[in-house]
C-alpha cells in the first residue's frame, strides 16, 4: 500500500536508509514507483522505484583557474585549455519541443530566467557557454567542464536544443541525470534465505534491474551479510508504514506513554490504533 501511494519521503528512504544505501538524498531528482509488476512465469514483483540519479550541476560561476583570464576567457590560458582539451559528440537535449516545455526543461536543469532567455534568443548556430560540475555523494563539485548549448527554431513554434561538452578526462555521460530503477521485494516471513534470494535474483534478471532492496521484518546477522554480498540492500518493514491521522485520546496502544492523553501534541502516528481495532 505504501509503495502504491508513492509517498516521496518513503520512496527516498527506501533508497537512502537501506543497508547498504543505494544512493544519497542529494543525488535523487524525481522519484516514482510501480507496484505489482508482472514477471513471466514467476510471481509478480512487489514494486519498482524509478528515480533520476543526478550526475552534473550547473556551476554558479566559472571555476578558479591558476592564471588570470583575458576577456575572451574560453581558451586564453593553459589551464583552461587543459580543462577543455577533449570534445564530446553533439547531443540532442530536446527535439521539436514546444516553447513552454523547453523553458521548463532548462529551468529544471538549473538555468536562471535570464540565462534561459539568452539561450532561446541565440542567433542561428550561435552557442551559449556555461560551466558545469560533476557531483559526488554530498553533491559537492568534483571536476569542471564547459558545456555549449545551441537552439534551432522552427516555423511551427517548436525548437530543438543541442549541446556538446569540452572536458579534461571524464566525458559527461548525460545532461544532468540518468534514469535508474531499483527492484523492491517484500520478504514473506515464512520464506527461507535461499528461497528469497532465488526469487529476487529471478526477478532482477527478468526485469533487467541490478539494484534491489529487500523489505523484511526480521533477518539474522548471517542473512544480512549474505544478502548484502549478493548486492541486495535491506530495509526494515516497520519503516514502510505511513503515518496516519491520530488521536491519542482514542488510541488503544496501552504501551504508549501518550495513550489516552487529551492534550497530546501528536497529530500523525504510524502506530495509531483506534478503539475497538485489533493488531
């Protein structure tokens, strides 16, 4: 149910609070989920989390160089020439896209309004130049590279955006982020280790997904080691319960210190049990 609701906080936690973590919160763009995915000749997969893995961010300013830059700063120093010594192939960011979605795409990439206007008003075959950084797990800039972007306008009002990168050693492999998929499997308490591992591996192979998170209520220390060595991350089942609107005065959780407290500050609770319900 929690996967079907696709609560962003929960989906992010599945990827970042599992052991070992799939990714870090700062590197997650958009995130969605699917549930009950059919798998040929096998039980349906419980779920798939899809997210945008952020790889590159727009720099706020030009990178610091060892020597001063002249007015024409693109190649006026040895340091700059080193940073831009390699050139990528031409890539298409958007093909025949209407104006509004194109603006939204550039804004999502990190461009400010004045930069977007400059890009959209470029003369034919002119280039907009901007500095970018690869990012690490903390979203700190690692290596800088120069990105050149151009715009083609068509009579029907659509436009095409193309770009190429100039870099030192590592060629950027996307514009800002790459789509990723993670298999989510919920362990049946009656399943043994071998049966669970076999099911997860079959589903990973059938769906073409390498990363997997196993949601389980309990797991022994040996099982935890074994699952993680098979590239399966573990996540506690209790954390997948979404908080619901609560009223401590009407709750039957006798073990809670706020039970039957009329002045309780709690509004949402994962363990709320209405009077008359059973665990």
